[in-house]
C-alpha cells in the first residue's frame, strides 16, 4: 500500500499544558472497538507516525499496547522520529485503581518507553467489564463513585510523577461535580480530561469549566465512533457525520464529513484523537488541522448542531439493577450514590 505524503509535524498546531509542556493538537486513537486486531492497530500507529502524527492515545484495556509499542520502537529505530518528539499517553483500567504503579509499569514496558508523557485514570469508577461484553453486563462488585477512593487512586498517580515514570497525570470520563472535588484535594493537578466530544455532543459546561482552569479537553469519538461496540449503541443515537451542517461544510471543502468533525474539534480548542486504520483517512484528519480555518459562520452553524447526544453512556459501569445510565454523569450537579 502506498503511504500518502507525510504532513510536516511542525505544521500541526500544539496545545500548552499548565506545566508549559506542549502536545500536538491531534492524536491517533488506538481503541480497535473490540474488532480491530492488535497487529492492525500496531501497523496503523506506524503508518500514522510515517504520515506525521506525533501524539498517540493508548490504554491497557485496548489490549494492544505491545503491538503499539513495537510500532513506536521500529519508527524510532528507523530514524523516522525521536522518542522526545512523540507524546504518548496511556490509562489505568478500572480493575487496577488499587495498584496503579503495577498497571503503569506494565504499560511502560509494553509500549517500550522509559516514561509516559501523560497517564490518565480511564474511568472514575473501579467497576469493570470483560472485553467484548454486551450492554446488560454488570460487575456484581460494582460500586458508586467514592471521592475518598478516587483520591487514594489519585495519590498513586501523583507518586508516578514523583518517580519520573509519567510526566503528567489526567482524568477521563469525569464530570464538573467530580472534578471540583479532585482539584480541591489534589497535590498534582490533572493536566487534561479526556471526554466524548463531537458536533452532536459538545458538553459546553464541562468544556468551559476545563478551559477556565487550564485543563486541556481531549475529545474521544470525535467522528461519532461509527464502528463502536454494540454495547455502546442505542436506537436514539445520532451520527455527527450525517449532520446537515457538517455535510454542508464538507461539501464546501470537498472532504469527508469525518474530516469536518476533526477540523471543528481542533479549531474549537479540544484535542481530537480520531481512530483510523486507513492511511488516506489518517492523512486527511491530520491535514485538516493544518489548513485554513472554518469561517465564523461555519463554526456557529456547527455549534448549533449540538444535540446533547452522548454515545458512550457507560451502562456496563452501573452499580444497581435498573439504574439509568445518567447516574454516571452527574447531570444535575449531584454525584449519584
Ligand atoms: N477515554 C475513553 O473512555 C475513551 C472512549 C472511547 C474512545 N477513546 C479514544 O478515542 C479514540 C477515538 O474514538 P473511536 O475510535 O471510538 O471513534 P472515532 O475516532 O470517532 O471514529 C473512528 C472511525 O472513524 C473512521 N474514520 C476516521 N477518519 C475518517 C475519515 N477521515 N473519513 C472517514 N472515516 C473516518 C474510522 O474508519 P477507518 O479506520 O476506515 O479510517 C473508524 O471507523 C479511541 O480510539 C480511543 O483512543 C477513549
């Protein structure tokens, strides 16, 4: 397969963390949605680096960190990139909140690096599910959110920074209510919060809360995750790539609607981390953040496209029978018990 022309990584915008560290304003996602093999994701990572990506979003639960690590090591060994030019993040899975160091050390080993640039708590609940499970699967030991328990996990995250294993720490799937508690008690503040963000789910309140505190929003499912696992689909879901405003802009630019989702995300101020194993799509997504910005009218039209349509509802992390998934998301500002 012919690899498309590389995008100059220096032309990719960056975001600056409160520490002063800078990271590329687009990353490659590596979750194969339970159906793309580790080897295919690994070769996608290598292609992405060849094309010009310098930011890779990993997680131990994606079950492909060894393949991703092999791709990174090969790219470094081949002289395509220096380790210091890459931003590599990973996440501790829900069943390792009590032993974060072991989880982090394993990710570091699997990824073949000496440190991670960022390490995130994947979900604020210690509730987990087996890979490939369906929407009704529940962990019998699942519990509601506990700030004390989360802070015990966060203290372990802070130790990793002190040991030099990770440069920064961050959160994922948090809410304003939970983050307010964390920032009040943390010794080391979160640098980023990874959250679902696309034109049909813009989370303006949380987004602005983060921006005001210099916590960078990282947007997952930026394209609406068309291949997401069955457990994350419900009949009321909508697809941002089918949105009329997204399609109008795509037509003007002569690109796929997915590319508009990525471009809008970067221009709005979050860091999108689109997944792709198709070199042409990877290249189009990377190029999108280097070309002329969307007009103010287009940005306004895309803001108006918000439908508050959360796709990754997280049902499998609930802790009571018959509980609504909204209990995970503190929509009225209260943490459900
Ligand atoms: N923190 C969390 O809890 C969490 C949750 C979900 C996801 N994530 C992270 O976010 C990443 C992205 O989310 P996601 O993978 O669910 O979904 P996504 O990035 O919204 O969508 C990926 C899909 O879009 C297609 N695509 C990508 N670029 C395209 C283009 N230019 N034109 C047409 N189609 C395109 C891909 O197909 P091709 O492969 O054919 O290009 C793939 O099927 C994950 O990989 C993971 O790293 C984190």
